[in-house]
């Protein structure tokens, strides 16, 4: 809600010559791909809306890295065990010392994250006998990408 | 001695931590179900890319190469606690079974179906699709065996195809009925 919400465009103060000049300079910088203090931000926003295709090798590397994290090394397991023991002890102390539920604690955020679930509800008719698997994969990935973004926001403490 | 001490500390911490499950008014981390995270998105991205790659290979007649690409998806055995992973694997196995059926690899295609049925949720389109694919492959097998002069084998395969199609229809009917009743309840 801004102070301008109940005003028409014509009621707003007209731009000053300096503002017009700055806007013109920004437009020219964007069109020519030149440097400008605000141009980088606007280009980043454009990538957010319409990202360029990911290089297959980069995509493969990202997938490999993410999946690799799923299988910790032998040494990693020992470290993880030690960390888990310390965390479990710390969690126990916190729980014993706490007197009641605190809505700002991590478990509440964890509870509100979007969970994994069946994709059946995305489909409203039996699958074609041949073909169509790729489009089903697209649909599942697209839907879960939305949930993934929501979870990123929630983990960052932002209500999407 | 040190190891015993670490174990004791770990056990105490664990028991203390588990105590939080007795608080009914606070959501507890120990009740956590898997959430949509980077690992799931990476798997879905991999599956998506593999299926599109298999499309292109199939279109250019390279069915064996398409099978090889999809095999890389179904060889993934982690994250089976996530419904999305199980369903994507089941759907991929149905496609693999179809491709192997096209190559006359009857035993392998049936193995894919069995694996897929272990993963697909009961009474879902995924399950119905797997039975339908079993029917398609048995139909192909019946035709191939009849051409080879194996009348008895062809008859058996035909009977299995009919049973599989019948099962597919039953499942799809039940899913459609459920869908319609859900829609009715939403109105």
C-alpha cells in the first residue's frame, strides 16, 4: 500500500527534467548493454523472470553435486556421528530447560515446509498408452519447483 | 573407554531429544517427513533431462541408446521415502518396459513392470499404466510367438494380455471414480 494507491497517474507530480534525463540514460545503457549503476540490477531482474537455458554440462554438474551430498563418505559419517551426538545433547538441554512452545523456533518453520507427496493430483486422466512421459516429468518438476521456492523462502524466514 | 563415553553421551542426548515428542502443542523435528528440497529437485531435473534425451533418441530410431539413458534414472535407489521419486521411477520403468517390449526383450520388460508395481502407489494412474504396458507387451509377445509357430505360447501370452488390460481398466475406473467424487466434494 503506497500513498499513491488512491491517486490517478495524472494526479502525480510530473517528472523533473533531471529524472527524465536519468531515465533516458538508463534506457540507453540497457539497450546498448553498457555499464550503468542501475542497469545490473534490472538485468538481474530480467534473468529472474526469463532465465537463460542452463548449459547441459553445468546442469549435470549441479545434479551430481546435489546427489553426491546424499551419500556421505566413511570419514564424513564419523564426523556426522560426532556432530549428531553434540546436537542431540544440545537439543535435549534446550527441551528440558524450555518452559513452553515458542512460535519463532525452527521446528515451527520445519513443520510449515512443503512436504514430499504423491503427484497423482497433478493428473486428471489415465496416461496415454505410448508417449507423454516427458510431459509428465515436466509437469511434476514444474509443480515441485514452486514448492521448492516456497521452502527456500520459509527457511530464510520469509513468508512467501 | 572413549568410544563408550561417546556412545553414552549420544544415547543420553538422543533420549533427551526424544522427550520433546511428548509435548503435544509443539511440532517436533523428530516427526519430520521429507520436504521438497535440492536433492529432490536434482533428481526430478535428471529424470526430466533423461526422458527428453530418450525422446530424441527414439525419434532417430536409437531405441537401445534410449533404454541406456533411462536405465541411468531407474538405477537410482536413494530417496525412496519420497513419493515423487517412487512415482517418477515407476513411470520411467513403464516406458523402459515399452521400449524393451519393442525389442522383443520379454523377460526384461516384465521385470521392469514388476519393479514398477513395487514403487507405484496402489490404485493410481501410475499403477494402471504399468498394467496396461504389461498388456501391450504380452500382446506383442503373442503376435511374435504366433509368427514363430508357437501356438500354445501365443495363446498363453494372449491370456496374460487380457488379464493385464482387465486389471488396468479396473484400476483406471477406480481412480476416475475417486477423482469425480473428489470434484463433487469440492463443489
